């Protein structure tokens, strides 16, 4: 099979690899679409997670089952499916607490196992879902991003009739804003920098500057110390900040303000059993999540796909690589 392999930071090559053989509890998926995530771009740039190279990256993928391991039930060759990339071990302390999304021995497509930027990939069958014929493969590939965004809404608490600020204008911010509206937020405000991306978020109030003490919930959807400050300053008393985006370096926090206003800061990492809820959201016409995929690029033009995702935020939200 053909695969896009990261040989070293900033060096991606097209190469030929053996088609993987599924383990007894895995399915082999013939890739139809692999969508580029911002975290993939970080991995390509500097490999912050220390992925053992060379490696096939990619974790947002959908396709058709080509083969099933001997223990696999409920799946057959030819089924249209989407894979969730996170693979909890099921036996560590966190998994036994019911926090499989925070597994201490977590596996992940494109990190500790071969990912979706290839003509075939394998995944454990419990992390795979069949998709109906009316969900296109590019839309289906958003299963995990949408599940993560549903986690952000969950970690926000009950936001019905409350004012919600989303800081960021990328794909995740866009999805979170749509889900916040769906969850009944009184008002959703988005703060960002890219006019095109902001224009792609329907039904929200765009704010260049956010008034202090003006919202009940602030969701950090961009990796920026400045954005952290914006979130905290925007919160009313007993407001909650949800840390959705990763910041690699420590950020100073004004604990005095947090103390006197009884503010809350909560983390948000992966998703807590939201695969099936995400699949329902993908098929929800009110959310219209197909708008998130703004470019579909043929596999043979994969270098253009990564260029668009990395450099053209003035015209791109998400780029899908489409396999023949």
C-alpha cells in the first residue's frame, strides 16, 4: 500500500509499506478519507509527543472494512465505517474508574500505531462505528473532533440560557460554537483573528474585544497565553473556564481574582464515551457540520493538502485527503 510517512520532523515522504494485518480484535479499513488535524501539523513540525519515527501519522479517518480479525463481531467486509483513534487499555486504574478517555496506557492512531495517512489502517473493533450511506466519508471523518467538542460542552456544565465565550476561530472553535447553540446557550460569542474562519461560524456574535466579567462560560479553543487571559477576564463571578486547547508551557494564573470571584478552571481532554453522540451530531442538519470540511484534495496531491491546512487559514478550515 501507499502511505505518507513522517521520516523526521518536517520531512514527509510517500512510500510503499505492507498492508497491515488486523489482530484478532481489530478490523482492517481501506481508507476513503483522512482529514488533517492541527495536532498532526504540530507532530510534523516538531514531534512534541516523541512519536517513534518513521511513522504514518493521521487519526481522523473513514473508509470501508477490508477484513476482520477472528474475534470481531457485528462487522463485515464492505461496511462503511469510521474509526475513533483513541484506544483505552480497559485495565488501568483510570479505566476501572470509568475514565477510559484518561487511560494511563492509552493507544492512539498515528502516535503509537500506524495512522490514517495510508491506503489501509487497522483499529480495534470497539473503537469503530458503521456509518449510514447518507453520511459522506469526509463528514464521517469528523467523528473524533466532534466527540472532543461534545466533551467541551459537557465540561462547561449546564449552559442553557447562559452566555458562552469561545476563544479561537479554528475548526474546533467552530464546532464547539455550533454545539453550544444546540445545547441552548443564551448567547455564544466567538473571539478570533481570521476573518474567513470567523465568517464560517453561524449564529454567533463576533467580538474583537471581550468585555470583562461578561460571560458565564469561557472555552479556550486556541493555544495562546493571551487567550487564557481573555477567558479568565471575561468570566462573571462563579464563571467557568474550560481548557480545551493544549498549552505546552506553564501559564501564570491570577489566583486572587479566581479566589474572590469563586471562578472554576476545568480541563478537557479526549471524550468521555461520546462516540455515538458524535455520530448522531454528524447527521444533524441543524449543526450542518459538513461545512467544516472546506477542501477535499486527492491523495496524489497530498503535499498540497498539508500546505493548505498549514498555511491558508484565510480560506481553509479542514482539509480532507480523498483516496481513490
